[in-house]
């Protein structure tokens, strides 16, 4: 089963992927490695950990990830018919800040707030200062 950082590495390889494209990439890698794909919830778990970010219908490597290419991932651009994509990092960063403000785990929100500032041109000091919104 792929780690959060490997899932982020796959997304980073293309800039961003749709959920379906990421599932396809996971399936291709599992087949090539003669392993199980693992549960589809893995993508949601990586999003919950901020290793992946879902923004405007695309999934990209998130602020808490150290994108790593899993074995065989270098072949994915030749297998998947997916264009390279660019995502507005500032808009994605603002979306992450909204998620952090609503985060149930204040320690996680604080930890990721430092990462998101290095990841996107946003100011996360409000999250660190405890300006969390409970939805």
C-alpha cells in the first residue's frame, strides 16, 4: 500500500490529478508491483493528514507531504493519458487555511500551519494564534 508521501509524489509528477486519475495510477502501480491497491479511503486519509489537498476537483501534493515517487511511478506519464497541470497555489493555500480553521485537532492545525506557509503564499499565523472556527 502506498504511503501518504508516495501518493503525493504521484500527484506531484503531474502537478495534480483528479480522484479517478489517482485511483487509476494506484491501480497501475499495484499491478506492476503484484500488490493490492489498498482501500480507496487511503486518498481521504492522506487528505485528512494534509499530505494531499483536494482543490477545484483536483488532488495535489499537500503541505504536510514530502513527495516521493514509488517504484515504477516514472512510467506513469507513459501509461496515463493525463496532462500536466498547474494549480493556483495561493487559492489552494487559502482553502487549506479554511480547513485548518475548522480542524478538530488544534495540534495538527498548528503543526500544518507552518508547512502551509512554506507550501503556498499565505499567512497562517491566525491558525497558530488559535483563531479556529468550529463548524
